[in-house]
């Protein structure tokens, strides 16, 4: 009988450890309609970003470490990337509360 209590006491932390609350994000992510980014890979100093509405866009570019290296608001379809060194980046475009995230390669 003592062995049974000992086993139950030792197993109790194992059973309660996996009982963490897990939530699922059920909110639908709205993506930009007609999103295009070119050229990619980028060889020059500009990247062109177009959407269906072509409104004002908030741009954030992240490096491979997740640090923001460029933040800009553009009202045209031209983004100046001359400050970026060659490498791989993540480009995040937000327009009218809709967001797109794409990989950007700068050569």
C-alpha cells in the first residue's frame, strides 16, 4: 500500500505538468489584395510595392535577427532601400489595417 502512495505522489507532478492552458488565435489575418513586390532579389536602390488599392503603406524591414533596420511610410509604390547592405530581410507592409510579410533579398 505504501508503494502505491509513493507511485501516485511521484506521478502527480508529471500529470499536472502538461495541463497548461493553450489558446489558439482564431482571428483571421487579412492580407493585402493584389500585393506585388519587385524586383526580388533587388540589385538597385529601389523596390516597387503595389497593391490593389495602392494607398499609403507603412513599411518595416527586419534583418535575420529580428531587428528593425528600416521603417518608412510611402504613398507611392517606390521604396528606397539604398541604406540596406546586401543580405536577406523580412519586409512587412501594412495598408488599411491589412498586413503582408515577404522575404526580400538585397544583392
